[in-house]
C-alpha cells in the first residue's frame, strides 16, 4: 500500500499549481433516519439531500500568477453565466465553485490566502503522487505578496492612514437547481455574496449614521486594498492584486486594550454583491 506525504501531493487550480501550506478534501453525504409505524427504532437511512465535496486550502499568495484571484474577480465582476473551475488534489479531480476566500496582512509577514471550493458533482481519479507537469512561483521570491507593500490606497501616503493589520473576506451564495429524475444539479447559479473588511489602527471616531462608508471613516478616496509583490520593495518588477471594497459600510467598531500592547481600534465593514 503506497503512502503519501506533503512533498509528493499536487494542488492545482485550473491546472495552475499553488504553494499550499495545508489542504483538505472532504465529501458529505446527507442522510436522515427512516421511521415506520409498527417498527421500533430506525428502519433505515435514506438520502435527504445532495452529496457535496469541499476542497479548502491555505497557501502563499503569488502575485505573478494567482488563479484564485482571477476566479474571485471573475465572480465579483460577472454579469451573466459563471463557469466553474477544475481543481485537483493528489490526482483527485472535481468541478468546483469558489465558496469563500480570505487573507490577512500583517507587518513584516508574507500574505497567506485561504480558499474553500464546493462541488455538487462526483469526483474522479484516485490518490497518486505528483506528476511534475506544471510550474508555479516562476518569478521567485519577488512575486510573493507581503505586508511591506500592502496599502488600502496606493495613491496615498500610507503614513496618513497607518494600519497595524487588515483582513479581507469574500463569501459566495451558490444555489444548485435540481429536477426530478436527476441526482445532480441541472445548473448552479450565483445568488450574490458579501465582502467583509477589517482594519486595525489607532484612529477612533464615533459612528455618525447608519450606512456610513468605511472609507469616510479613514478619509480616503481609494477603493481598493492593493497587494504588491516583493519585487516592488527591491526595485525590480512587480505586480499588484486589487481587492475592491468600495461601498463597504461600517457594522462594528471596537476599542481593544491588552497588556504590553498599544490600544487598537478595530473597524469592520461589509459590502453586499
């Protein structure tokens, strides 16, 4: 019986390799107990919903070629049909939809993304060692996303709005359509989603009205969280990933005090798509 370890398992998104630190593939079967008059206990277990598969992973964001970023922006900017993605882990392949994506940017640290994909169709393949037929991180360390070059408005001096850290999260709402005589969905529709952002700084202002734009709180005109590659900090080539949070409204402000640390004000905002 073959054994596998992290160094011989591939994780591919649309045939592009990503630098995973962890990955989990799970399948869920929806069952419910069957009871009947004249019979004590459970008679059997029967299907009460579809079989779903989830592939989730944590990875280092590569600004040169991040397939998850392309999929995310494609969903957010989509005005019509959305096409699913093909994901593979260790030779097991499926057709998936991006269910959630998030990242956190801290000072002096690389930026790691977290993605979860959901599939409503059967998986194919079997667990095998990597095939070495793809490339990733072709640009080396200069393509790595980093806290050194993360801004909430790249056109403005970051010292005007100093941030200790920030979080970005996206959650989709996928609705599969089933018909009689079929156990797999006829189609899967994107029914909207939401973007959540969270900033930590030393700036406190009271909320003046319901629906206050988070950009007004920080007095900024930019609409993106801009993540550059390390190439910018060493004076060579660079790419940028832009995460739009225009329209995000403040939903929570919290002042945090801890021993051996400065006071931090956490501001959270949400935008619905």
